[in-house]
């Protein structure tokens, strides 16, 4: 197909199969001639559908759906499964419909939904309506990688992987009606109650969120943290008549949902009259039965209430989350984590131990695929919202799990002015003066704060500032909204990073090829230079040898006795010597001359006797093998003889 078609098929194929290796995906598509359906069938196993038999064109139906085994009412267990019916067909199909698995989380329940990719998002909600007993109109289905989708959206168009995780949020859902009291109570336990509590003496109002499973005693203890009024000395107005026991949970107490107003004040000290004293003692005794905290009754040990529960109350109640004037951020966060665990339990976000700069490195300055959002939790012990936010929202399992998967969480305590000033300095340096001014102007009762930070190329961007007066569902929705923005930016960063790496790989390959070419050229040049040097060396040796031979020849030529004349008194032998080139050397020698003189003569003409042999014709013999000290007469080279030179092997 054309290049544009190939580029459009590749992301769809990756989305359907979950294959992350682009080269592997392209290879599989090429093997199937860029047939998307055939390529998907080649890697996704056929299951839960209709398989085509290899014999006779039969069809083998997959597991059938039995309505009787899946009642419409919601099961009592925390996890259930819902399957869309798969009806067998008698027609031969070319391929089985692709099945998608959805694990849907709602509060403390998990529902598994399995259905074909030809279904719509609305069909998932219809299945969840039967499982969770939640109307579709009140249901928000979150967790889609592409953002919010319509109910009419076909799943196939979303290019989803086989396994998916979704969340159901119901922020506006009133308590659902149920036929049984147990079911209604269970739903109420999962609801959040807003208690609007007025402190009578100081005319101050607190808005506190509590889950339905919290007890009246826990409410009173939280109010003790806010007002310093011990539980046994709290005088309440507004509790329902059914709230007879402090161990009763809010869902059973008859509170108005979603908001209920209460008033609290301090019981007066024992009066002068006997009746007031007796009433005070009776009230103290009645409250202490449900309180169980003997240390709150300081008057029994002769200690005044104001002394124990006044200025020194905070020191008795808790240790600081972070040391004042914290110099080492890592040590400060170690103490913060330990104190947080001692107050609220071990189920809490994993706080990053280290400086804020180190948290940036961990979250932002890694490969695009490994980047995360940075969540900065700002704690304040004097805020009325802190205990409720930490215990009921920040330590909720769904929030802890979502933060651990998608965020790097860093924390700081702003209770002490020195630590507050230090964080504002860090904030101004990393996020700018606008964000620092926003945090500086926050009132104490607006804490704690949650800052959601996303790293960008040039600067760090604050996506959201979440105040402590929120609910678990709203906190989750805002975290997920930030994740959707981050995921879109991350995909662009991954694309840019992949393109940059591809360019760098091409450049590295070109540089490597150029380097190899230079090395090959240098090797050739060095080999040529070595060859030239060797030739020069051999030429020098040859010249030296020739010069040496020439010197020997000249010395031999000068040492030869003079050639005798033809008419000489002594017998003369005339020798005619033929060279290998066909030339003849002629010379006269005295018959008494030694044979060595003939050898020297031949050598003086360039034919040394160690390289050439001198042969006679009749009889054929090697003269060089004769004794060189014998005379020519003795070796029978007289009165004349023709010899020829032959190179030795």
C-alpha cells in the first residue's frame, strides 16, 4: 500500500495488540501484506468467541452465557464479574471478534467486564448498572486514555489494549434505596457526611468531612484537636435522639445527609452550689464510660484544665511533623514520614525522601516514557481540615494506589514559620512568584494543600492546587484530570524523543561510517607508506650490494696479472668464455697461471664464481669444482679452450 496508509495502520495495530516495539509491529504487518485484521489475528489468541474448525467448515461455539448463573442483584462479595452474552452463530466466520477485558473499580468493589470491541461505552455502563445498582445517568466512567468519551462511542474506535482499568465516580449520587436495612446501612457507611460544627465560645464554624463508618467518638476527638476542649468536657447540641452511644457510627446515628449542624461548647467549672457540682460529677462519669481516655480528666489528679489543655495541650498530643529550621530536607522528610505513619497508619502515600530538586530529577528529568507528575503535599497542623484530610482522603486506598502508580509525592510541613518561609523561597525559585504568592495568601483553615506539578521543557507548570476541604471522589477526579493533561503532553514528548533519538541514531551511524572510512583511508595510506619504505629499504640494500660487488670486482680486476702477449717466451693459453647473454670474453693466460686467476677474471667481469659455474664442453666438466691452485696446464686448459658460464641454482 501507499506510505500514508502504512502510517495510519501502524498506530492502530499497536493500539490493538499492545506491541511497543515499532520494528516488530512493522515486521508483523509486512508479513501479512499490511492486512490489519490478519496481522491482529496472528498475535491475539482466539478466545470467548466462535472458532472456525479445521474439519468440514464446522463452527465451535465458545463459552455460552447462562443468565441463570448471573443474577441481576449485586453480590455481597467485594469483587464480581459481568459478561456480555456471546451468542453462537451457525455461519462460518473469517475471524473471531476481539474480546476486551475491563476491570472497573468503584469504592471498595471491583467488577470484571468482558465484551466485544464492537460494543459501545454505554453497554459497559448498562452492565455496571446491574452489578452496582447505580443509575447510568449518575455514573461517571473514567480512566480512558483518550479522555472523556460518549456513551455511543464504539470501543473499537478507541484502539484499546486487551486489558483495561476504569473507575466509576458518583459525586452527586444520593443514598440509594434498598429493600433491606443491611444494604442501606452498607451504602451509608460509604457516604461522606459534612458536619458543620459551631464552637459556641469563640463563635467559630468548622466544616468537617467524615465517612459514615466514623464513630461519634472519633468526631469528638477531632473536635478536641481543633478546640482543645477534652471530650469529657464537651457540651453538644444538635445530635439526633438516636445517637445514644459514642461508639455508634455516623451512618447509624440518624444524621441528616449530606450536611448536619452541631454546636459544641465547654462545660462550666464546678459551681458554688451543690446541685451544679453533683450535675458536673454525674456528667463527667457518664462521658468517661464511653471515652476511655483517663488522661483527659486532669482535675482528678489536682491539675487545672487550663494548665493541661491550654497552651501545653498541643505538646502533649503530638510531636511536630517536621523539625523547626530544617536544614537537611532528606532528614526532615524522614521524620515527616515517621510521624505521619504514627498518626494516620501505614497506608499512606510513599513520600519521596530527598530535596525538592531531587524529586524534580526523579519525576521529570528521565526518559519521556518514565516521567511522572509531581504531587507536593503541604501540611499544616493548625488547620481544622488536616486530620480529616489525612485520615480519610490522603490515606484512602484508591488515592494511595493512584498516587503510587502515576505520581512522585513530596511533602513539607508549613506549621513553623521558618519552614514556611523556606518553602516559599523554593516555590518562588521553581514555580515563580505567582504560585508563591498564591500559597502565601492561603489562610490556615484552607490547608492542607495539594500541588500537582508537570515538568515542561522550559519550566515547571502547576496544573492544580487542591485545598483540604474536598472529598475522596473529587480528589480522585482532579488527580485523573491532571493525568489526562499529563498523558497528552507525555505522548507528544515521547514522539519528539523518539524522533530525536532516530535522528541521533542516523547521525551516529553516519559518523561511524565516516570514521570507518577515515580509518580505512588512513590504513591504506599507512600501508602504501610502509610499502614505499620497504621498497626504499630494499633498493638501498640492493644498491649497497651492487656497490659492494662493484668494489670487489674492481679489486679483482686490479689484482689480475697483465695479459701476456701472443708472442711470449712462456707457453700461453687462450681462453674463450661465453656468458649467459651470448657474449664472449676472450683473454690470454700463461699456462703456468693458476686456475684461480681465471676465476678472478670471470668475477671481474661480473660473474663471481660463487654464483656462476664455469663449464668445459669436451669433455663436459665443471671447472669451478677443480682445484683453483693448479695451473691451466695441469687442468688441461692449454693451449686454448672454449668455456661457458652458467648460473648456479
